[in-house]
């Protein structure tokens, strides 16, 4: 599936939520007498909502790809490696690397075999 096909299910809900928050913010600011700043304030709220929803969807997409062992960029197989916690280090680390496109990611992860 291409990038547009992956984004399409998220575009309409994000646009709807941002539009709804825009209208709500516009009405609230008019109600409080901030007529001149109402459009700008409502636009800021709508952009914040759209950005938050987009970031949430992107994080979900990356998490699903990593759980499946696939690269989030090119969908190739990832090489996963876990570094156990060592003495003096607070916890272990999970590393993912794609040989095809060079994607790299690391997240803190302490497993049962890691020393306390």
C-alpha cells in the first residue's frame, strides 16, 4: 500500500476533528468578546488538535510496523537486537535497524533476563 493509501483513513477524521474544534473555539472566543482574535485563536486550536491526532496515528503506525518486524519506511525486514542492562546502567535497550534504507530506532526495554 502506498503512502496516500495509508494516510487516507486518517485524513477525514483529523479534518473533521480540527474543523469541529475550530468552530467551537471560534464560538467561545466570540462569546467572551474576543472578536478580532477569534479566527486566529480558533486556527491555533484546530492546528493543535490536527497535530496531536497526526502524531498519535504516526506513532501507532510505527509501533505496528516494529511489532511486525517491518521497517516503517520501506517495509523491509528489520534486524532487532536487545542489549541487556549492565551494572551502573538503569535498564536495557531494544534496537531496530533496516539494512535496506538505514532506518534505526532504539527504545528503553528491560526484559526479565536483565539484571536489576
